[in-house]
C-alpha cells in the first residue's frame, strides 16, 4: 500500500487533517480485519473507532522507519483479541449464571445449515487459536506475517493452527455423528 | 471439512466497508478525548517519566521547606529584649561585623573623653 510517511510525522504533531487522512486511507483495511472476527456492523464500527483512538494515542511510538500499515494491523488484531477475550469471559459468566441466555445462538437464520455449524464451531474456538486460523484461511496471510502481527514465533503460530484445525475437526465430526 | 472450506470462502466474500460518516465520528471522538484529557495526556509518552521525576523533586523540596522549620537566628529572650535595645547596646552585645555608624561610634567614644 502506498503510504506517505509525512502523514505520520504530521499526525505526531497533532495535525488534524493528517489524522483525518490516515483514518480515510486505512479504515477499509481496519474494517476488513475486524469483520473477520466480529459479525455485526455496529461491533465492527465501534471497534474500528477504538483502534483509531488507540493509534493516535500511541502514534509517538511509531519509529520513522517503521512499516505503519503493519503496525496499524497489529494494533487492530490486538484490539480484536482483547475484545474476544472479554466477550468469552462474559459468555462464561452467562453460562454460569444465566443458562437460558447463553443458549442463544449467534447464527443468522438465513444462513445454510452447514455454514452456520462451521461458524459456530469457529466462534467456540479460543481467541488465541481463532485469530491465527482466520488470518491464515480468510485473509490468506503467511505464517511469517501472522507471527509478526501477533508477536509470536512461527513455530508457535504453526502449533496454534494445528490445534485449531484439530479442534474444529473434532467439533464438526461430533456434530456429524449427532446428526446420524 | 467441506463445510469449513465453504465457510472460509463465504467469509472472504463478506465485506464490511466504513460508512460515509465514519471519519467524522472518529475525529469527533478524538476531539472529545483531547478535551477530556489533561496536560498529562497531551505530552509525548517518552516525556512523562522525566516530568514525573521533576514534579516529585519539586514536591519533596516544598515539603522539606514547609515541614522542617528553620532554626531561629536568636533565642527567645534576645527576641523579647530586642525592642528595648539601643543601637549602642545592639552593637556591643551582638557580635556583628557590620561597621557601626558614625553616631554609634561617637556615643561610645564620648564617655572616655569626659574627665
């Protein structure tokens, strides 16, 4: 992606027009990444706003030679990870204290059955397995890119991908057996 | 595993694009945040530890000055009698290096001149 480094320098000094240009230029990328982990438009937009606020709060940490789009993608993925963990904690609390609410499924009614099951299985994965899996399979990133983005080693990413696929296979396999 | 492959393909096609007012909303929140934040958030992060140390030192100095009283230059009795001292007495009793004024010197010399 073509990027004017001068924009970051100007944004560091508090130039509002530079900040505006950064938001306009990078919001499609941020939206695309967030929408891999969150489904509703409201969630995606709220998180995208949080990402840009974080970015401008920490923009003085960007080194002049740093790859800004890469840094922004890392902030986005980390924000999604934090939010997914919070959501998961809330879900566990609901399962403990309010089983009738936790039982509500988040599959759109118009979705084909098989897609819905796959989506549910992916949603049930731990965020630390789910994020690398979706980045690999949907965003088509390489293991090296995922490792850089999540601050992990390549081996660690490979292990997480392996575990995610194994868990999905077992979940979907169980579902198949239940249907039979 | 076909259902997973279909799911990933469907996900690739799903696009959520930012709305027309997204940038305006972010800028409004940024402005609101800047108004809410104090001077602490306006400065770069790297400056904060330096400023924190400087503030701590200033506070320590002020506290030291405030809580630890200075030793009085003279005792209670001297302070009480000070108003009754004439300049001559003051010159005689206080061990001062300040040269006496001409009047004081004259008063001291005068008794010796008298027969």
